[in-house]
C-alpha cells in the first residue's frame, strides 16, 4: 500500500501546483499603475518654456514656409519676418527674416502676437545648411499667445 502511495505522490503534488499557477494567472498585478498616463502629453508652462529656451521672440509674423511628411519624421519650417527679442543666450543680434524648424505643426493665430520658444538646432545637418537654420522649436512647448498674460 505504501508503494502505491509513493508512486502517486508526484502526480498529486503536480495537480496542486497547477491549480496555484492558474489562480496566479487570473490575478494580474499592475506595478506601474500610478505612473502610467496614457493619452496625456506633457505641456510646459510659460515660465518653463522661457527658462529652457535659447531664444524667445514675441511676434505676430510667423508663417509656414515648407514641410516634409511621409517618409521618416515630419518636419515643418517656419519664417519669422519681424518680432521683439525677449531673451537670447547665443546671438546678441537677430537678423530678420529668419527660419526655424519644428517637428510638430504649430498653430499660430494670424491676428495676435505669440511667443516663439527656440533652442539651438540639433541634427538636421543637411537641411540646416541648405535652409540656413540655426534654431528649432522647444520640444513640449505649446504656442502661447502674448495677449493671454497681459
């Protein structure tokens, strides 16, 4: 009788262990539930944008000049024809008109002044040389209207 019991003991233990694994699979635990924010992009506040920029301009004369989409990342090139320099860390004089690059389409209001937050252009070597670009749009910075703060 003892011999039969020892023969079936591994089978009995395996049955109990399978039941525990099935129970564990049903109870999924999300360890990063507090950190996950799906569908929410970080939007910088105006002071954060100002502090993180190399060049800040207040202008109402910003136009989309060129765009590239389809193959690879989309890029947009904007031209500023005039404006007031509010902050600069690189150039003491800004010659108008000048162009800057953005990897997102920016919605500027035609009849109002907007703040343009720019940083030094990183990458895009061939486009920069051909289009004479020095700056790019500050990532995660939205378009803020100059009239909203006044």
